[in-house]
C-alpha cells in the first residue's frame, strides 16, 4: 500500500475520529482503580465508542477478541481483557484503542498508574510520553521519517531504557494500518520525506529493561523478555505545512 495524502474531507473525518478517541481515553482513565477488571475497562471502552455512533477499530481486527488492548506491567501491547485480571495498587496499565468514524480510523494509547506507583514506574511512563513529543518535533515537511525515529530512540536510551524493535508505528486513514511503518528506532535509510496530508500513528513502546520481547501463547499479548515494566504512548498525527497536528489529544 502506497503512502496516502489525505484530502481535506478525509482530514475532517479523521479529526472527528481523533476527538472521539481522546474523549474515550479520558473517560477510561477516570474508571481505572484497584479492584477493577480489565474486562470491565474493555466493556466500558466499547460502550463509550459505540455511544458516539462509532465502531471500535480493534474488535475482531485480524481476530483480536476485544475493543481495547489492555496491557499490565510487563505486558508491552495487545493484552487481552479478562474478568479474572484485576488491577491492583502499584500496577501500570496501557490502554490502546482505535475508533472508526465514517470509514476513517484514529489510534491512540496511554499508560496509567493504578493508585500509588513506584518512582521507577512513574519515570518510565513520563519518559515514554515525552518520547512521543521528542519525536514529533521532527514531524515537519521536508524532514524524513527516520528523523522522528531517531529522536524517540535517543531520548529513551538516555535513560537506559530498551526501545522495542519488534513493533512499530504506522500510517493510518481508511485502514487502521497503512504505509509507512514508523519505527521508534533509527534505521540506516532516511525513510520517506514527510509531506502535508500524511497521517501517522506515532507510538513509542519503551521497556524499563532490555528491548527484547516475546509473544504469549494467546498469540496476541507481547511481554518483555526480562520481566521488566513496559509503557506505551501513542497519538494519531497529521503532517501540515507547519507544526504537526495531534488528532487524538484535546
């Protein structure tokens, strides 16, 4: 699939998809507390998304069984909600969700602490979020994709963290995953030159320990190989003639 440049009409629809997803994340954050199951968070997330007349992007996507990917502690991404998985004080939990509005997707992820969390966990969450903002400083016309990737990697590694290599960000639009891939680490090639109208899901996935990950037997849940904590922060952005526009942050 070639990299698509979105029309004004498409951008308007993606802005609305982003706005709805931002509101969904805000509501889900308020629902997070010790004693709540990941299944309940998923049920609420789907309910919110559908209340806007939208469809959850992830439900049944390539067989994924839920609407919200909920990953706890050493789970990097794609954790499957479960009635028996109860959040407890000190956990960190990543919520990754997408919305389809009139045929166009938005995609965003946030990592939250449950109750009081350790200073180490808080720093990981904060650094992962800042990795995104360091990366999009370079999300400007004339720069190359690799400029974003290098900035994310440099910031994370300055803290001694592992930058996941097996999973990357992506283009987004009428499909959840479009070209180009958006790695969180530098590659030898500069990647495509950024142009106005490109829409990208930029999503640092950062481990407190090593970068290595593995897949669990459910074939979805990705965990850190060394058991260290992992955090995830993502927004859908639009490349403009000036500063990038974050479509999933209001």
